[in-house]
C-alpha cells in the first residue's frame, strides 16, 4: 500500500517540456474570454509577467506543482528580458501616433518575438529543475501555481479571469 505522501506528490524525472507546446497553449489561452484583459491588468497594475502567469496556468493544467524556490528561479530567469520588454512596450506605445498601421504592426511582431524568446528562457530554466506532480485526484481543481504567483503580486482578484472561468 502506498504511503500518503506518495499519493499526493511524486518527483518525476520528466521529459523535457516543449517551448513550442507552451507557446501554442499560451496563444490559444490568451484569447479566451477575459484572459487578455486580465493579463494586461496583471502586467500594468501589478507589475506581473504575462508569460510567467501563462506558465503557471500551463503547469497547473499538467498538475506540475512548483516550490517557492522554483518560482523564484523562474522569475529570476526573466530579469534579462523583462526590463527590455518593458522599455520596448513603452517605446512602441509612444511611437504609435507617428506610425502607419504597417509600421506599428512590425513593432508588435517584434515584441511578440521577444515574448517568445522569454517563454523559451522560462522553459529552459524549468527543464533544469526536478519537478513534482500533484496526484490525479487533486489535479482537476488544481490552480495552486497561478494562485501563489498572483498572491505574491497582490492580484488574487485576477485568478478566475486569468483561468478563463
């Protein structure tokens, strides 16, 4: 008979997670009702990372549970790109009135490439970690990673909208 701790968590020597699969998940999830607005609120009012929030959601759907230290490592992996992305977004918004639709779209496309690189960096960091999964009976209602991330930002009111509930 398995021990209780074996029922609730187990360490997995996991297959590497795919940044392409994460990108596809993020793209489809982002455009669900209320998610885009919640992501922008998280970014603008709570200084949160949309990519990190999407990663938390994705990991929750796969019943992968991160520790506080692992979340901190992921946040640290964003440091090289997060400041650059913030400055780029500010520049893009300030240039919008001066650009035609095509020029502005080129800036948005480049920003999307930077976002994708940031996701690649997150997955590369994640693939270097030992990961723990939540037991199947817990997985159905599991959104602990996102809840912990939002709690740390003071953004608990956004959790349901980020989950598209």
